[in-house]
């Protein structure tokens, strides 16, 4: 119930604007044609920013147990290109907004969500969005 309340507050206060920023990044990538492979990651995270509480991003290799094009060497190259073209400004935006939310007591949980998105902004390719319980179970199995 608390996660539902926090997600609704998030959506109302700033979640919609964060999703628009990610959606804009996805649209720009599609328009460039060569950026289409990065648009999928941006769109996935745009949807994630609408309802983030109780969910997290994990490496797809943890989820599937195998490498794919987004989690191997091409994914690394893709993340580097992403960082140069879009990642740094999205991370900076989330960092600034997160600091702003943390200046108020009631905004601290929302600031932490923005810090989570700032880290994800740097290298989103090869990530999947899952519930936190699933992520903890995957990490326990992978790391002992």
C-alpha cells in the first residue's frame, strides 16, 4: 500500500516530467535512425520512471543467465555512445532534481529515486526492470 501511495505521489510531483525527458531521448534517437538501438532502452526507462517505487533495474544476464547483444561487448560500446550522446545530461538532470527533492524532508524518498535514475542514465543498455524482490533473489543466487 505504501508503494502505491509513493508511486502516485511520484507520478503527480515529477514522474511525468522525468518520463517525458526519457521519452524525448528515445524520440531523438529514433529520428537519427542510427540511434534506434538506443531508443528501446530509453523507452523502457521512460516507462520505469512513471512507476519506480518497488522496482529496480538489473543486468539482463542476471535475469536470463546468458549474454545477448545488449549485455556483451556491443552493449558496452552502445553504453559508451549512449553516455556521450544522452546519458550525461539525463544523469545531470536527475542528480540536480534529486538534490532539490532532498532539501525537503518529505522529498527525500523522491530524491533517492532520482539518484537511482541518475546512475541508470549513465549505462541503460542491457538492463531489465524487475520488482525489487525478484532483483534481490537474482543477486542472492548470482553472488551467494
